[in-house]
């Protein structure tokens, strides 16, 4: 997020979190978010009731002392109209039982409410942030690491949960204790009350100073967490490369360095946060000693009742001692707010690609595609497409070939509208792709990519990914068309076999055939094959090609190919070179033209090598 983005959202993290929860309650964008305000209100109410009942025992001790000392003239005797001291004590015992029972009940309800609120808000923020990230255009991910995003979606959200679990309740209880006991002190013994409150300005000032210095330290901690997660994610994804280059020690040292930086930043924050309680303790004992001495002198002079004095002594400690937890609470708060800021920073990232408004029912798709004077460049990079014109007639098969870096894959990304052209336009049935709803556009296209991605799950789950609710017969039929049925049946559990993360338990050719089966099952009006047979052997390639010949009948098909033998029967072939269309025509026409395509064909078929040998 840029400085400009931050300036556009000047609210502090806690305020933004409250606005977020309140808007959810008011607008009701999702069912699980409708009760946050009422849930927070219920949790707050029971926290306050629990605090009142928790403070009652010291009052009861004072009343008990008053009964023992004053006997028939005690406060209880006047309230209950009972002169017998023992009867008064029994009534006190009953009151104690009831109050302690109510304290336990209210504490249970408060804890359940706060923890459920923390869990639900955590869940909602994580899902909302993930959905937002998922909707961003691909350009948003060019400067972001997967590990950094994982740190926000997982660790930062968990930090907020920890604060709502514990810290919010502690803050409310602290405010309630100060308010209730402050009222009692100034009503019962105003001449002593000010001594108990004397350390508070020092404590509050110290707390605010600690908070000011802790905030940037915890922001640096959260930033480093993202760096550590990013490196861990990259290394785990590239574990085969690390092993093949015997770089284990170097990568361990790299992770250790990042982790040590995290430790150092945490140590910096811990050194400051740990000093809070010892310093505050000095201020607390000053207030306690002042109340003990002055209150005792006033009681000895007969200016203060013994019961009131004993209550004041107990209550002074109850008033000031919770402030020692303020350091831990601030620690939780600062960690949570640093994480909350990162979550909202992510939510503030705007999607640079606007969704179209025009719907596209699958049955209405003709499949005619056009690239009209299309220019395209990735962020901060040179143009990779320089005014290309391509046409794919409905129901026809068009192939795009060219050397590495010619712009072939960029054509696919524009077709799926992962990116928008910097100039020119791409149309489907004469409609600019930018006018179509993204969901409808992508539902009309089946992609089989060279870089196959399989999810950690069963073969069935991966093949049926693009068509929820598909039957096993339909899945098996798709596997047959993709020449995958034989190896799937040979797997230990057939369709139920787990393929592993990214399909690591399968060979490259097997993964590619499952990817093709997935596209076959989706049965889209437009099929895009991006080097779809690059990872299979010649025999499998021939089998897949036979399936594709049947599959592409009366279906618009765009083939990105390196092996020219797989596209020789295409209705039209475009040869790209450095982002421009160099040649276009059928296979026979391009060979007869004896240009770039013919040269590529001779290299792949070995004709040039044979000529040189002759």
C-alpha cells in the first residue's frame, strides 16, 4: 500500500475495525456477520456484571468486620433489622454464596461471548481478505510474495483473535474497576480517596508513552514475519531445486538470517514491554502505602469506621493492581493493531480491473474472437505485444507459434482477461471483453496450461473442479477423452487416489492429461490449449491428439504450440515474433512461403540437418 493509499484511510486500526464490524451488522453482507454489534454488546454487559460481582467480596469483608466490631449497631443490622451478630453473619454467608455463583456464571458467559466473537470476526476477516485477494487482477501479485500474503491472511488475523480473546475483556474490566471503586472511594472516604488515585496519572502517562514507542516496533515485527513466511514458502515450493543444487546449507543459513532478524525485532519490543510492570509496580505501592498509613491514622482517630478502612485497604490493591496487566494488554493491543493495519492495508488495495456488466450465457456464445491492434506490456516492462491483429472464426481452430518470448502466452492471458490491453481491444462475438462479466467470460473458456496446477485432493476432485456435481461416469468419460483413463484405473484407489500437493505424486504427463480431462468435463464453447502436450511422450501425444481432433470439432479452439506437428491441421496458424504477427496462413501455405514458419518446421523435422549431412 502506498502513502497515498494510507492517507485516504486516516482512521486508526481499532476504529476501522469497529466501523467494519458495525457496517457488517447494519448492511448484513454475509449471514455470519449480522450479530457482531449485538454480540459485542452482550459480551460487554456480562463483562461489566462479572466485574461488579468480582469486586463484591472485599465489600463483604468490610461488612463482616463491621458486624464483628459494631455488633447490634452494624450497617447490616440497620439494613436487615436483625440485631443478632451471628444471624447477620449467616446472611453474609448466604450473600457471599449467591454473589460468587453469579460471578462464575457471568464470567462464563462473558468468556464464551468474547471468544465466539473473536472466532467469528477472525473467520470473517480472513475470508473477506482472501476473497478480496482472489478478485484482484494478476498484476497485483507481481510485487507480492505468496508468503507475505499468507502472513496477513493467517498470522495477522490470528493476532487480532488473541487480542479479542483476552485484551478487550481486560480493558473493559479495568475501566469498570476504576469507575466503580473510584465512586466508592470518594463517597465513603473522600479525604483518603485522592491518595489511592494519586499514582494513576503516572500510570496512564507511562502507558501512553509505552504504547507510542511499542507501536513502530511491533509494526517492524509484523513486517519481518511476512519476509520469513515468504522465504519459507519459496523454499518449500522449490525444494526439488534446492536438493538438486545441494543448496540445503545455504538456504538454511538464509532462513536462519531472516529468523534471527525476526528474533532481534521481537527482542527490541520485548525489552520495552517487559519494563512496564516493574516501573508501574513502584507507583502502585506508593498509593497503597499512602492509603494504609493515612487511612489507619484516621481510623485510630475515630474519623473512619473500621469496616470502611479494611475495605479501603483491600480495594486500593484491587484498584491499582490490575494496572500491572496493562502492559500485557498493551502488548496484545499493539501486536493486534499492527496486524489489523496490515489486514486493512491489503483490503485497501484496489482492483485495477473493473468487471463488465454484460452477461454471457454459455448457450449464446458463438466463439468468434478478434485481437484488434492490441498492444500490451506488463507493469514497468517493455511492450510484449506490438499491435497484433488476430482472428479466430467461430468453430475454427487457430494455432499461435513462435520462439520463446514472442508473446504467445500473453495472448492467452489477454483472452482470459487476466490482463487488459494497454491499447486496442479483444472481442468475443464482437463484444469487447471489458464489457463482459468476468465470471461469464471465463466460464466460456476451458484452459489447458503448460504449467499444470493440481490441488491436494483426489483425482475425482481435480477432474471435476470446473464442473461441480459431475457424476463418476462423466468424470471417467472425460478421462477417456484425455487418454487418462488407463493410468487412473491403475492407481491404488482409482478416482479416489490423492494426487498430493500440486500433483507431485503423478508424472508430468499424467498431470497434463488430468488437466485436459478437467477442461473436457467443463465442456466450454472455447478451448485454449497452451502447450497442452509439452510434457507427454510421443505415443501419449499422438493419443491425445486423436482425442483433441474429436474434441475440437465445431468448437472454437486456440492452440499455443511449440511442436508444429500438433497444429499442422489448424484452420489458421499465426507466427509471432517479438510481439508482432510475422506470418499467417494454413500449414501448407506457410511452408510454401518459405519464411519463419518453414524454417521452424525444417528444424523440428530435421530436414535442415539432413540437408547439411548430404
